[in-house]
C-alpha cells in the first residue's frame, strides 16, 4: 500500500495531500449535488454514475443550436459537423482503452453491444459450446450469455460456467482462474469476464487471461463497465478479441450514455466473422449511395448499425476532453493514492468492524481500480442509509456490500477523510 503517517489522520493532513495533488483543480469543473444548506454532498458512487461535467450542458446546447440553425445541413456545417462527430469520439478513447481509433466504435448501450459481440465471437459447436464468466457477474451479463446460449439451442445450465471463487467467496486467485480455463479446455467457445468485477472490485490480468484462452482455442472478451476510465488498459497489444464498456460511470457521460466497443483489427476484414449489419456500418465512400450490398468500412465501424445520436454524444465529448487533458495515467496514479488512503483510514479508524473484500494494492501489478467493496454484515443497508442521511452517498448491494469509489477527476483526499469520519461515527 502507498504509505501514510499519523499526520494524515486529520483534516489538515488530508488538506496537505490535496495541496500536493496536481489534478485537484479538476473537481471545480464538475457539478456536485448539494444538501439543503447548499453544501456539497460527499459523492463516492462514480462507479455507478459519474458526476456531470460543467462542459456537458454547454456541448449539448451547441448541438441543439446547430440543429436549430442548420437542420439537416448540420451534418456538414457548424462547429462540429455531425458526419465526422463519431470519429472524434473514437480517437478520444485510444489512450483510455489502449487501442487504435479504428478498433473503437461508440454506439448503442452496453448490453446491446455485448449481444453484438456475442453474435461475432460466440460461435458454439457440438463440442465447443461453453462460455466462462466470473462469479458474482453483473446480472445483465448473465442474462446476455444465457439468452445467447438458448438462441443457439443450448441449455445455459450446461453452456454457462461460472468461475469458482476462493475461500472468501468473492475473489478468484490468478492461478485458479488460469487452471479453470485449462480445465474446460476444448469445450470453451468463449471466455468473457467483467473487469473489474462489479461486486468485489477485483481486476483480472488481461494478458494472462487472453493467453490462457487462446491456448485452449477459445475467443476472449471483456465487459469493461468497471474498467474503462478506471483501469490501465492495452486492449490492442494484449490481443483481446473484443471488449465493451459504458461511459456513464468513471467516464461521466451521463445516465444511460452511449457505450463503446473494441474489436481487434485482425477481425475487421475477416469474412469468417459473422456480425449483424446496418447502413451506418457501410464504408463512408458508399454509405450514401444506398446500394443493396453492404460494403464493410474495414474497421470497428462495420459493427455500427444506425446514425450516431449526436445530442447523446455531446456529453461524452465533454467528459473525454477532461480525461485526456488530465492524462489517464495521471488519473490512475491519483486513483491509487486516493483508494489506498481510503483503505488505510478505514483500517486505522474502523479496525475489524469493516472487512474489505477488494484485493490489496500492489505496486508491481494492477489488482484493482478506484473502488473498495466492504462487507458490512446485516447492518450494511442501515449503514448506507445513515451515511446518506449524514451527507455521504455510497452504494449498497445485496446482501451486505457497501461500494465506494474515490474518483480521481473530482474526489479529494479531504473528501475521503470526511467520509471515513462519518463511517466511524455511524459504526460507533
């Protein structure tokens, strides 16, 4: 863990840490919810819905103004012509997910994109028909893979395999994960993991998972709902076949915002890879010629079905400008410091009354992002409600988990200090 000392167990110590933070001023570019007194609420649920960037409203209004001024000609006129709007967003995500812009498509919502990827990369045969998912998988992922198995004529009870957790019932050791991939071997059609896991915060080592899956002949993909904007990712280099993510959590693009998809470039012109197609996936040179034959764009755009919803894309542009201005590696470094500070203070102030299920920080390798998941026993919901009543928003998950995420773009060390004091008071 990043080290802290006795001087950091005070509000003044937290403020000193904020003075050393080169990203501290970014919090002023977000809208915080306020209490009845007009004071900022302590907000630690960026893993569920990120705060609203102040630029978002301005950028949405820009596109409303363009629609008003140009109508259909807004596709070619205005500050940000709509014909190329989507291309700029793909470029904005290259550092965040570690991919070429041609491998990124901003489209649809998360589970829709997951289904589109499963059409391409879940291709079961009589012998090789299983999908390996993580334990504690997010329900929508489970519904998606179950329904895809049924669509292909398989019983999900046989086709969908969940990882067996360690003795803590939550996490899976790296060695066990690899062994379980090997165990199912030539029956595996696909390995598809949520990364980080939404309930434990555990990071799965993408290069090792990819290698193990490829060695047994399976495709491999990731749901990065809790990874994009939270983890250091290098999807192209690591040779993941596909990935999907949302933009409303750590990427602050607003409720129900458009999602993203990564398809490795080696599949862009592979005619053996099936996909669902729509007119906007056509090559740009022929898109408006309205031919009956589909001409692939030769990139991830081939998976795009319909016109990009420009007004919905505007807040993504606002958020990604902030992310890229800060620099994602800088954000991850601050995120590690904030999360370690939270963990350290919890242990110092609350002791054994709190059980942290998220893996510990490791300076040698990535083990988690900016979220801590706490087992709080039978009082978990009561404690979560009490925190909210005292001006701090965290997230309760059945049956006994509280999740809290110190987001590096807008949370401060002082925020963390104040949250832990409220937790301590509530527990006592």
